[in-house]
C-alpha cells in the first residue's frame, strides 16, 4: 500500500514539475502585482499563505480521501487551462494565465488521487483566484466611490465641517481649504477583495454551516464600505484641523487604524454566527482501499507527462508580437477652416492642479502662474494612471459663432490599460450621463452620444466617443477588447487602438440640433486624423 501511494505522490510531484511552464506566468504576475504600487495589490501575498494554511488544516482529511487516479477525467480541465494559458500569454491577459494555473492545480490532484480528493481541496485552491488584479471590477468601483464620498460628505456637514461633493471629490467649503479626490484605489475595492479572501478562509476554519460561511463572506461588502468611509472621514477631519499635507500622511497610513476595525468586525460576527449554529456531526472519510494502478491510468499519466511541458514550451515560445505602427494617424491636430485652435495646459503640482487654455499660435507660460510648477499637455491624474507609452492629445476648436468643440485622442501603447470606456471616469468627475445612443455621424463612422449634466450646474452639454484603428471604427468596448486579444493571440500583432472623444458645452448631441452640429464638425475634423486617403 505504501509503495503504491509513493508512486502516486511521485507522479504528482513530477507532473507539477513538468507543468512549471504553465505555472510560471501566474507566479510572475503575482510578484509583479505585489511590486507594482499603482495596482494597490499589497494584500496578494496573503492569498497563497491562507490557501496553504487551509490545506494544512485539512491534511488529515486530504490524506483519507486519496483514491483511484482519474487522469482522463482531468483532461477537460487541463484543455480549458491550456486555452486560457495561450490566450493569456499571447493576448497579454495576466488574469487568464492565473486562472489557467488555478484550473491546472485542480486538475492534477484529480489526475493522481481522484474526485474525493478534489472535493477536499477545491476551496483552498480556488481561493488562489483572488490573486488576479481587480481592474475588471471597474464597473463596480465608480458607484462604490460615489457612494463612499456621498456618505462621507453628509457626515462631515453633520459634524459642522462644511464641504461639497463634486463627483468623487470632496471640496472644502469652509475657511480651511482642502480637497480630497477619491481615486480608483481609494474606492475600497482592494479592501473588499482582501476581506473576501480573509473572511472566506476564516469562515472555512471556524464555521461549520454553509449558511454561516456565506453570511460571513457576504458581510465583507458592508464592512469594507464602512471602513472606507471611516478612512475618508478621518482624512478629511485631519485636513480640516492640520492641513492637506497632514491629511494625506494619515490617508497613506490609514491601514494601521482601519485594519483593527476590520478584524474586530469579522471576529465579532464570526463569534456570533458560531453561537447561532446548530451542532452537527462532522462528515467522516473512510480511506479507500488501494488498488493496482491500471494500464488506463498509466496511459493517462504518460499523456499528461508528455503534453504538459510540450504545450508549455509551445505557448511561451511563440514569435514576438508585431507592434503595429500609429502611422495611420497624423502626428498632430490640424487647423480647420473658420475655427481657432487652443491647447490646454495643466500644472503637475498635486497641491495646485491649475489648468489653462492658450491659442495654438501663442506660447504658453513656461511654469504654472499660480505655484511655479511644471506644465504639461496632460493632467497629473492621467499621467499617473496611464502607461508610459500612451499618447494623449487634446485640442479645443472655437468656431466663429462662438461654438466650442473639445477633442481628446488617446492612442494606446503596448499595455492594454491605455484605454478605458468614458462611462467609467466621467461619473467620477461629477457628470451625470444620459443613456447612450449610437448614431452614424458619418458614413461608416458610428459614435456613442451622451447628454451630460454637471452636479450643481444647469444646462446640458454633449459628449461623444468612438474607438478607431487602422481599419475602421467601432463604439463597442467589448469588440475592441476581444479584437485586441484575437489579434495578439491568432494574428501575432498588437493592434493599435485609439479613443477619440468630442465634447461641446453648447450642444447636446442627443438633440437633433446637437447631432447636426456634431455631424458638421466631424465632417471637417475626422478626415484630418488620418494619413491615408481611405478616410479622406
């Protein structure tokens, strides 16, 4: 019996070793996320620790569950992992690589020890999925940020600290000036994910009932939300009493007083749930009798031992991706007949953030006129968030009749994070967006059009956008993302995408007159973007 178990353990260790080419991209991604301060994924290191701890606490049950190997039953999981690994490596999707690693870590124990073992280890292994970056939750972060700011502003005014809310920013309305802009990392989503991991692991250890574990897991959302409000409230009060600089210091070190609040809430709720649970006998496992390893099992192991390293080498050693040129776009905006061009300039000092617009023919100030800081054609926030190889161009056209159209062009680099949908950032800036309407502004050129209203401001303005590349245009972000992954994975090239936005304070693009004004402007402007005559 010991000899046969030794054989299975040896085969399992060998398969894990041969599958290192599958696991390495996921491990490298985790290390990169831990070291990338812009990702704010400092909690990632604790995920494998908690997963390993759960496996150790279940070691006796896992040992009792070892049964008949089922390598052929593991093949569907391995094939799915192979597809995700290929798309992840070629499409630049780190999450796919990490999800492929999780599926593989589920499949290999099934291949060597059977389905009973899989039932014992699936939860600790699936917990590893929380190492994935949470950027895909961006649809959730904007409402979470706005809700946190709304509640914090209400509490501050109730405490006698006059403030006003502008999107996801809190602005002082009293004698002590300060401004808190709740950026995406401050939405509480990272705290929420960290609490998801912690409560899931703690509930699995301390609670016996399924309903109790789910209640504790679901409580992560209100606990993280209230903790984030407490952090914002303490930061704002510190800014009011000791100044903006002191408030930012407290904000950066808020974990030291927020973490005990999180821990007290989780431990207290778990203790209350334990008292509510009814005692139940723990399910026992009867060790399965060890049977000889069949030829079918040996054949499955041999196929896995051969296929895992071969596919890992194939997926990792593809030809280098061809980086498509942005030469299909002209390097600068062009002058339009009957319109005057203006360029915006932005102060890079975080405590100032002054901005101004100057005619294209007039040189701007060399430094910020308010603080003497550096001026650039991109905002400080955009410079912090966007990858370094992203190109960002802005211009304002003023017509002879006084109409104004502001154009922004964001040209993506190698990193997929260069472009995101405006629906995610405009509400955070205080805009209320109408329902999207897609209009064909020019033949073959659709645009997503919105009516915008600003908080505490009257009137509607217009906003429209589209995504463009060398072959045409689309308004579908899903089509852009899927197309980018397809081009990278299948056609071996990084397709160069750009996002074009047009806004006007005078014209609501969802009205007939506003749509007509946008169409007239785009008829003049759009051909000037392109260097090839196909779009002229």
